[in-house]
C-alpha cells in the first residue's frame, strides 16, 4: 500500500475586526487584549503578528487562547 500525501491545509488568518465580530466586543477591546492583557495578565489575548501595519491572528492561535483561558473569569 502506498502512503497518500496531502498538502498542508492553508492557515486561516483573522484580523482584529474579525475577532471583535466573533466575540461581540469592540475593536479597542481586542487591541487591549493584545497590548496590555486582561486583568493584569500579559498576553491574555491570542498571539498576533504584523504584516505591514496590519495585525493578523492565526485561527489555531485563537483556538489555543480560548482553550487556555476558559474559565478564568
């Protein structure tokens, strides 16, 4: 039997506006999560990276952040 090779799935990238819409919060809240954390916890929000002037988030990082922070409030 031969192994079937599959191409890696493309990474889904989200903007800060996408996150704000998904979590029903303002854009400034998403920025706050990234810049200063929530309740004094640095890095509370998902890891973001910049491309030019735009901050993007990987779907996998957002999902990991949700799993890590579930039940912290």
